C-alpha cells in the first residue's frame, strides 16, 4: 500500500465511521416520570455527538417538540412537531438546543440537547424567553451544564 492509498483509505474509513456509528437516542414525552416529575421529557439534558438522531416517543399522549433556541447555523423545523406524533431530528451542528412542549411550556416541560459538548451558545440559551415554571427550570438546567 503506497502512501496515497493509505491516506485515501483512512479518509474513507473516517467518513464511513461518522455515518455508521452515528447513534440514535429515544426521548420519551411523559405525563409522569419515574422521579415523580409531571409533564416532562424523559431526559432534561441529553448529550449527543454530531450527526446523532433523537426520536421523541409518544409514551404519554398530548405532547410535542418545539425548538425555541439553537446554534445560529442549525436548520430547524419551521413549525412545532405535531402533538401525539413521534418526531425525529438529526443534530448536525454543534451547540446547545432548547426545546419545549407547546401545550405544557408553562408547566416546565422544556429540555436541552447538547451536541458535541459545545456550550458556546449558552448565553443565547440563557436569555431565551420561556414562560411560567419553565423559567426556574431553565436556570437549573443551565446551572447543571
Ligand atoms: Cu407536554
């Protein structure tokens, strides 16, 4: 194997690796979580790698996913996901993503996804307007990052 072939092989393996090993995570949308919290996602903060996908599952009825803050370069869905429908999103820009459940946004039903451990947009996340019980919850989530 000459140097060029070796280089080409390594580059190819790198790209195959990125696609084959991209992970998929499930987040449940819940009326009640094991810890007693109500109207909540199963993960308050989910850490994923670039190009990983998250599936939000309709374990309990009546919930959805509405992104309200994200890295500037992220291309987000234009509308909130449909209530009672499973929803998937692949995170292809690093940074913090903040989302809420449209029907329960005032009840603290918000959560974060952190992609590639990148906290560079934390100030944008912290200054995002959330309502009701979500204000305190967002402060707590950010404090825990
Ligand atoms: Cu909800």
